[in-house]
């Protein structure tokens, strides 16, 4: 049994993805008069405006990750493997070019054509509109492997190709002729860039040389060399300063003065990985760079010495996040610790609220002097952290422990930096043991204390404001094995610790006394406390999960079903659901009240960390080898979702991770069949035959039936409405010298006011069915007809039953029998009373003179008396119980 897509959670969007290893593309929009930068992020193209670096649009996702990117005035070209696509309006694919046999690695838009080169050394010129091949050129791999591609400005129909052998070739694409071969400089060409001057091209070599060459006369104008490996990108300033920037594989940028032919300055560690793309904004002192470290930066050159400073940037983790947790109660910030050693905060509202708290460091001052690459003071990545917003403006509100490291660090969210204290036991202040390290941390809800568990079994308490050690649980150790989890309850009364030896212990927070200890079925791998409800989730090494109530200290639920190590757990804000992720690539939702699995879905790569929003709207997940944090919207908040238990043989379906923008619901076309699991409950007309059941009609239909004559009198107008006489559009005049208006003629009112009573003599449907019911004794149809009518129509129908209204005694008898049937069946109870009361009011004189009708009325009277006595008994019982409870509770 399988269900399409995730039932409870739907993919919403990804946070923290900004750039990849593909060079960005800079475009100018003529109508907007604005520059835009496009980057390839996974399978989509992101477009940002340079002015604010705000995301403008995200393209539809391609089947695989984008490996090459280019753009012209109208379209963005993106390729994966051997297929090239063209995006229009930064969004949808409008052209697809298929013909390459190998992966495309170079792209160059060229007027009405686009040129692509694959790794098998085949160059194809495509006609953009018709998607047909205009030309195909195969180069011999032994002599010329194409490694760079450029269209020199003002060179009509010509392209310049660089090769791994070092030589360059100038081709005329229209005539398919090789015009000129440049011998090169003995090293492979990595990049080609057009200089602001015509005929001048910058050639980047694998040796770190940059050759500024005139291709018209085949002569070298100047030569520079960088010591950081091959040249990855080159760009020229065009705002009046003769400066050339060159990027390197280690993330440094060199700025060269072209007038003095010397190095002007260096921007070290502009990115922590290779500079993928680099482009100066035309006519402005702005440089845009991107790299595989998931960062996109805009640098401005307005300071002395010609060096640039970061004006705007968008950056995420450069290595996958390992632990994510919502920070605060508004559900708008997610704290994330990554393998790159940084702690970052991502906003679920807008990228501009993102901030990085930086990298952990033993000594911040020394780290800054050494720079990123040579930093020996950097701390290992954070493995666990806990945060609290109470007092975060007064002192540090985040405590973190690092991989294999004994010292725990504090962090300040307000200052977005590492905090003031480094917490470790005093006996290790002189020396650092290699095999002892902090494993788990927790922070109290008041933000005053941090509880730290160690691999030796020690559990220590520290003050967050002063960093002073405030005690230890147990004489020497709290547990014999390593501490796998610590948790403090919401009121600082209890500390719960879990040890790898399989024990859970409850301690008094203040006095440090052991209150209770219980043995678990196997070794726990992690614990998680939901403070509001006092429910503790315990994950075990045997892939099972237990839920413990800290009030009764009993295991209340046991869940099994994962087939891999449980990576993380999170509770829903109300404590009803426990959501778990495992190395078996599933994310499962367990309903605690019913003790059942209610949702399960598969993802491509296992979720290493999970956290649910305090407002309950999103589930956030971080995955193996993935830089993004993925948001899943909780569908139960805005649509009907089946929360029925899943069967034992349930096979979850694979769900693709969401892209950057909210995904459009593709299945809203109306073809979707209703889910057979969701059967809508329709209440029957009568629950039980013994119960007195009311109709579902509104009060206005039956409550005022007896006072209709009063209502009509109140609503009667004092004088009849006057019809306004319609004036002619052109008022007619008498012909003559002096124009005079013709006086309007008095209308002759000849309309008859006599009403033809013959029309009213027709029998109504209700009347006909009542007549039929005398013989059949089936009163459902006339009753349904009467229920549909409004109060005044009901009165007209009941008046028409009497002989003077065109009725008969038989029909009146039939009506009384219908009321008797309603009282017998005990349904539409209030309608029976209302209809009978109106009937008696209208026809009392006739009823008293007819023996047949009087006999039927006496039967009804007995029925009514019996029903009322039964109801009155029930009312009295309820009132007695209610008054007793009121007085007893007082």
C-alpha cells in the first residue's frame, strides 16, 4: 500500500543555498535599468538584483544539477550532462538543444546563435529559435583540446578558442574557417576575458600567468604572475580605473594596475574555496564574486589602496549542516551548526535577516591575524548546542560542544559572535586530555545555567553569566558510561541524564541529589524533552524509540519501525507528535495519544537533523552531504489530512527535496481522486429511535409561526408606495415664437384591481400528498415539502386545509396523523410542536365541531403528555445533578 507524496508534510522551500561551483552570469535589464546576477544552485537558476542582492526569481528545476551557465540579452542558458536548456523570464524552459554525446563544459551566446563545447571536444553552433544545429566542429584531442571560449568584441562572426595544449585559434563561425593560430605560452589556457580596449584579450594560464595580448597584431602587451595556482577568473574595471582582477583556486583575488604594470593589492580569503566567477559591474566600482563555498559577494572599491570591502553578501554553510534548532518562540530563526565550523542563523522570512555567528576559535585575536587558511586556533565543528532567548540580551544565550573537544563554548546571538566563556572542568584547566570530550549540552529555560555531559560520565552545571562552575551530579560521576543525553525540566526542578550503560537518572537540579534511577531496555543514543508536557523521547541504539513521562517516571509508549540509526527527534509544539529521522532515509511522525505511526516519507539522502517550529507551521531538516536547510509545511494547518494509523506493510513514497521558492501545487488540476482514507462523516437524521431528535432547520422557520399575524401588522406600510412618473427624455414644447412646454396629460388609470380567485383554487403539492397519505399512511413526502417552506408559506398551506380555504375534513385528519407519526418516531420534535400549535390556532372552531378530528386530537394529547413527562423527568435529573455538583464543589 502506497500513498502519493508526503501526507502530513509538503515540501516548501530550501534555506541557505546561494551559489555553487558554476561561475555566475551578470546581465543588464534595459527597461528596469538594473543589473542582475544569475547563479546556478543545484538544479535551479537563482536571479538576484545587484542593488540589494535580493532574490528576484528562481527558475523551474531541471532533472539534474546544472554544470554550465551563460546568458544573453533575453535568455539564460543552462546545461546538465549533454543537454542544453534556455530559460525565458528567468523561469521556464523555452528551448532544449540535444545533440551532444558528452557533458557540455563551455557555453557562449553569439547573437542569434549559442555555442556549446563538450568534453569530447565537439563544438556545436545552435540556432537559438529553431533549436537546430547550424555548425558542428570536431577538434582533434591530440593537438587541440578546447578549454576556453570567447567572442572578441567587434569581431563579427568570430570566436577565440583556448586549448589545454596552450595554443589559441581564431575561427570564423559563419564560413567555418580557421583564421589564425596563436602559438601560446606553453601552458594550458584556463580562462579568456575581453579587455575594455578593442583587440585586447586577457589569457589566464594553468601556471598562474596572465597574458594581456593584442590578437590583431599577435603581440603580448604585458604579463603578470600569481603564486596561488591556475587562474580561475579574470575581470576588468570599466569605471575609469585601469585595474584587472584575477581569481585563484584558493580563494584569493589579485588586483593588477595595468598602467604601472604591477600588483596593486591582494584580497586574501575572499572565498574559502576557488573563485568560480568574477565580474566587475560595467561603469561602477563594484565586483561580484561567487564560489563553491555557497557565498555570493558584492565588493565595493571606495577605500584607499584600491582594495575592496564587502558591500553586500549572501552566504550559507560551505560544508553540510549537522545540527539545526529553532531559536526563540516566534518560529522565524533557525540556528544551524555546520561541518565548516560555523554557527549560522537562517531566517524563514527573508534572506536579509540571515546572520553568521562565525567560527569557533580558541583565541579569536590570534585567529584573525593568521587568516582563514593558516588558522591553527580554529575549533572543531559543533556537534550539539542548546539556545534560550531569556536573558540573551544580557549575556550569552547559546551553549555548544565541539567534536572530540573537552571545552564547551558560549555564543552571543545579539552580538552574532562567539561568547565570553569557555566551559570545562577545573581539573583539566592545566592540560587537555585527548580521549575526554563533552558529548551533550542543555540550557535552562531561564537562560541562567548550562548543563554539560562528558564522555567520562560526568555532568556539570555552569552559570551562563559568569561561567562559574556550580556543581556536579553524583559523587565523581553521574553515570558509568558516556553521557548520551541531558535535559532540564521547565521549572529547574529536575535534571534527567542518560548514560550509555543503559540507565536514566533523575536528579534534583539545586541540591544535586539522585531522586530516581531506572534501567532501559538497551543503550540510549539520544534523549529529547518536551518541557511543556514533561514528555521525554528516548532513541536507542537498536533503532527503537521510547517515550517516558517524567511525572510518573514510566515508559508510556514504545515505537519500532526504523531500520537505521536514529539521527534526530523533534516534538510538535503541543507535544502530540514525535517526528524522527533515521539513516534509513525516512522521516516518521508518531502520534503519542494513539501510539501509532501516522506519517512516513522517504528522502534521497538521510536527514541528519530535524526541528519543528514552535508555531507548528514548518518542519526543518538538514541532510547528508547537502548544504541547504529544507522547510516542510505542516499540511494539517491548512487542509484536511488523514491522521489515521498507517498499516504495518506501509511502503513510504520518495519525496523530492523542495527547491528555493515555494513549490506550486501541480496536482490542483481537479483530476485528483478523493483520498479513500478520508470518509466524510454525514450525521443521520435520527441517531437512535428512542432519542428525541430535533430537525436541523433554523429557528426562523418554526419559532415565530404563532406570531405571524403580529409580525405582518408591524411590517405593514402606512400608505401604499407611490410610483414615480417617468419624465420623457426630451420635454416636448408647443411650436411658436415663444417656446412653451406642453403640460403632461393625466394618465387614465383603467387597470382593474379585481383579483381572479380562480387561480388560488388549485391544489398544492403538499395538499395532494396529504390526500394520498390517507390511503398509503406514508407521511415522509408531505413533511419534507412542508420543511422546505418559509413561515408565511407554511401558514398559507395550513389555512388551505380547512373547507373554507378549499380543503376538506379528510385532509385535516391526514395532517393530524402526520403530527402523530412525528411524535411516535420522536424526530423533527420542535417542528411537530410548532406545526400543531399553528394548526390549532387556525382551525380551532372546525376541530371542536367535528367528532373524527376530536378523536384524533385526544390521541395526540395523550402522546404529547407521555413524551413531556419523560422529558421533564430527564430535565429534573440533570438539574439535580448540576445543583449538587455546584454545592458540593463550594
